[in-house]
């Protein structure tokens, strides 16, 4: 009985065939690294694909502009152009860095209002009114770096998703 219990808690090393702990990453006898089996890699891959598709579905349902929205993508604007911030909620969070912009989007998708509030209190994001005039400083595939040209944050710069910047 004890031998059967020991077998369920061990596995054979793929190289020296000695019994080692089931969760061992390295064989204690030959020192060789124990890699995942093809079945384990397949299961991890399937879980990853499912997780990725769920996340993409959540992001697309939460960040897609509504058909009635007048928001334009910033592809209309180039570095040096002036435009405005557009948001249907009346104001928008503008992050001080590109990485903060990514974080505020992640927190928003997760509906983590406490995390977003902490970013505001830490001074990592600014709450800017919709319609505020801006100048485009830099842009990439997803985010635009803008200089705020009026209001409480006049002269400050920050990053926001492209879909919230328009002419």
C-alpha cells in the first residue's frame, strides 16, 4: 500500500529513469531539467488561447466606440497638429506616461475603480474635460501623446488612447 502511494507522488526522470518527485523541475540523480510533456504543453496552449480570446472579447466590447459616437481616430492628426479630446462621459483620464496609459486602460477594463483612483491621487493621471484643446506631440499604433492647450492642466503633456483624440 505504501509503495502505491509513493508511485502516485513520483514520476520517472526522462533521462536516467530514477523515481523523482512529481513536481521536480530537475532530477536529483542526474541533474537534468525536466521539461513539460507534449500533452501538458497542449493543455497550457489551449488555456492560453481561450484566455486570450476572452480578454480580446472583453476589451473590444468595452473600448469600441458606439456607432452614434462622433469620435474620430487620431490617424487624421499628425505630430504638431492641434485637435481636441473627445469623450462621451464628459471627461477623460490622460496618463503622464505611455505605460500609465496602458495601466489605466487595464484597470478600467477590470472595473478596478480603486486602482484608477489611486493613480489619480498619485498624480499619474489627469482628469481632463472633453473638448479640451490639445497639440499632438507623438503618436503610435494605440496611443497619442498630447500637450494640453487650455484649462486646469494647461501646458502639461500626457498619453491617451488614439480614439479619444480628434480634429
